[in-house]
């Protein structure tokens, strides 16, 4: 078995202790949760932290609870499997269970955590490769080189590695807020603002910050949500096109006259971040959904998706899947219309 | 156990070995490992139980599946240190000496194993399934085995094996 590089392994028992250790150990340290994302990369030699800080011994980080004033609080170590079956989630935000279920395989969901999914490293054919493979060519930008090899020009100074998580786009669509803690203090960040769109530095979390909590606001409870995912092998792979939709349909009548409210469409696997399609709310809020509007929305989503040839699937096909999934997502919303308000 | 005393102080690049007490198939094994050692390496190389297979080493194929506190887990991407004190079961736990258990017998009856490389992982995922759901449907079985790849059988005989093992009308094919 190809061994991992050596590291010092620490198991703090409180979150403040963890934050202090992370600060003391400098930039060459990393937090490990389920390890399903970082351990394969460490084996490939993509990065090799000196210090790995486990959060497993810290109590209550797996808790998922409903708070009547604030909403749903998810601990960063909650496994994706635990979200699939959690009663509060199934009651208030079933789309979270749906998205968690779309991740990887049963074994991976048993190990994978919410914190790791949100902080997931971006992926790229030129980045997720062994050291031997890397040694055959100049390093890509994300590995410290000069240019992004995935960009069509081959000379781009921006990294186009892909954000490939399933749960994170749904949490963005649900307006989730996260708490980041470091020895310097604590801050709250809207998940939507967390992602930068730069594949080399995909989020604004400082190296010494730990994600300690996810809050899905109470006001979002009961909103309709759906997540659609396209991948190469339906049983294990990362998304190469994903669509998360949340919206309310308000109105007295049957589905046709119901008016759209609070719509949000987020696409995943086709950019360096979970991409909020900003033109969707002005197009749809306050209107009744019909075929022409849905077609227009699907075209907007397709246009916003800019997949490159740096992950599975063919580019045009992935764009088309964003279009198809967007249509399907809105159709599901209409079909559920009688149940939502 | 003095290796563990510096648990929570940052100490440069030092990666001291640790003595771990691992509970594997109901037996406690004391092993000394560096933190970088995977559960799979600990089971195969330190403890010498080679039933668990080393396939893709990247979390994709499921050949390394073991049960950790009853849940199917990929031992190739799980650190041994994180599994101290947990109840780990490997494929060696299934048979009683030379007597295969009902699930293993069903795999033989149905041709659910060919080259056999995926079989230990398949058996552990199937064991976890049957412990939770003694009468799974074909669909339940397909879902439970999504993380276990097989290059030989085409899967149908594996699903039949589990249906036979759960006593759901599938009769042994090879007698
Ligand atoms: C074969 C395979 C298939 C996969 N398929 C999918 C898929 O379909 N969809 C999908 O979304 N993902 C997929 N994944 C990726 C991964 O399993 C999940 O995204 C998982 O949720 C990551 O969580 P983790 O706890 O294992 O992360 P880890 O590997 O523990 O951590 C990932 C990153 O987040 C950081 N981190 C973790 N927790 C915290 C925290 N609390 N605070 C600060 N930083 C933190 C780590 O330092 C690391 O950089 C797949 C992985 C594999 C190996
Ligand atoms: S060897 Fe662990 S999943 Fe393939
Ligand atoms: S029997 Fe050969 S891989 Fe499954």
C-alpha cells in the first residue's frame, strides 16, 4: 500500500483547544473530519500537512437539533448518513436528506461529514493525480505552478478546479449560515459568501479557522426543495452537473395560479463554487410558472454553467444536463404545488 | 502507553508511534503504529488478517470494507488511530473455523464469487444490511452494495446470494 506522508496527529478534547493547536501549528496543519476527501489526496502526495488535528474527541459536534427561534443547527461532524434519517431534517428540510443521500456510496456517507462537504477541496484532472504523474509536466496553478492547465488557453492565471459537492449547493439554496472559530475569535458567514469561485483558494476560511456549526434559518422551513445530480457511475461518483432548487409557490388556487416566492437556483460541479444563478429570482419571483418561463429559467442556468474538460463527462453534455435538470426541478415544484404554500 | 502523553502539544514534524488497542473480531490486539497508518494496513500488515482486500486505495471500490461499530466503513481511507476502542469486524469474523456461515454458503451456491477479490467487502456490506434488514428486497440489496464494485459476476448472482441467505425463495443453483 502506498503509505501516507508522516504527520503528527492530535486529538484535542475541546473546540477551543483545537483552535489553539491549529493556530500554534501554523499553515502546515489541517483539521480532519471524515477524512474521505483529504486522505486520498494525501496518499497521492497532493498535500502533506505536518500536523493533523482530529475533531472526533470533541463532544456534541455531531449533534443535529431544531431550535424554535433560530432553526436547524447541524454540527460539523454530523455524518451524511445521519442527515438522511434525521427526523427534524425530514420534517423541515427533506431536500437536505435528499442531497446527503446523493453523495458517494453507503460506506462514504457513513464516514463523510457535513463540515468536510462544505470545506471540500476543488477537483481537477490536472490536480488529483499521483506525484509520478505530476512529475511529468510543470505543476498546475493549484499545486503552486504558474498557470491553469485546464483553461482552454493553457495560460490562465486563475485556477478552474471544480467544486464538486452535493450537499453544499443545497445548503446555499437554503440560505445557510456557518460559524467559523479560531483562536482569534468567532465569526458567522453566509454560506453563499463563503465560496470565492477561485479553484486554488475556493473559500474564505482562514487556515486557522474551524467550521463549528451550520445554521439553516427557521424562516426557510417548509420551503420546497429539490436536488438533481448527474455523475458517471450512479453509485459512487462526484457530481459533474448538479442543480439545487428551493422556492415557495403561494396562492389560493390549484398549482397553475400559484406565484413564485423566494426562489433560489444553485448549480454544482460546473464551476469553482456552488454557483447561484442570480438572474433566476428577478425572472420568476411574483410570477406564475408556465412552460415558457421554465424554459427561460433553464436556458439561464445552462448559460451560467461553464464546465471545462477537467473532470468527468463532456462539456456540452454537462451544460445540457443543467438545462434538463433545471426544467425537471421546476416541474417537480409544480407537481408538489398542492402540498406547498 | 507513554507514547501518548504528548497528545495535544504541537511538536514540529514529529509523528510518534502509538500503541493502540484495537478490537478486531472480538479480540483485542495491541499494535504500535504511526498516525499515518490506515486501518487497512493495520488489519492486514500488523494484525495479519489478509481477508480484507486492498483494491483502489482511494475509497472507490469497496474491497476494503469492514464493519466499524456495525457500519460498513472503507478501511483504506480511515486512520487506524481513529478506530481505537471501536468494534471492528472483518470477513474472518463470519466463518466458524472451517464452517462458512449462511451468507458465505449462499455466495458459493449462487456463484456470487468468481475471482473473489470483491467478496470480503461484499460480504461485509451484505452482513451490515442483513443485520438491519433481515428481508431486504432486490432494490434494498442493490442500494446497500452501491459502494462495492465487482469486475466478474455482473452482480446478479451476488444479489441472488443475499436473497438466498435471507430465505426469500431463491434456491441454491450449484449443488
Ligand atoms: C470515491 C469518492 C466519491 C465521492 N463522491 C462524492 C459525491 O458524490 N458528492 C460529494 O459531495 N462528495 C463526494 N466525495 C467527497 C467526500 O466524501 C464528501 O464530500 C465528504 O462530505 C467530505 O467530508 P469528510 O468529513 O470526509 O472531509 P475531510 O476529508 O475530513 O475534510 C475535507 C476538507 O475539509 C476540511 N475540514 C473538514 N472538516 C472541517 C471543519 N469542521 N472545519 C474546517 N475545515 C474542515 C479538511 O481540512 C479538508 O480540507 C467522494 C469521495 C470519494 C473518495
Ligand atoms: S481499497 Fe478501499 S475502497 Fe478500494
Ligand atoms: S468476483 Fe471478481 S471482482 Fe467480484
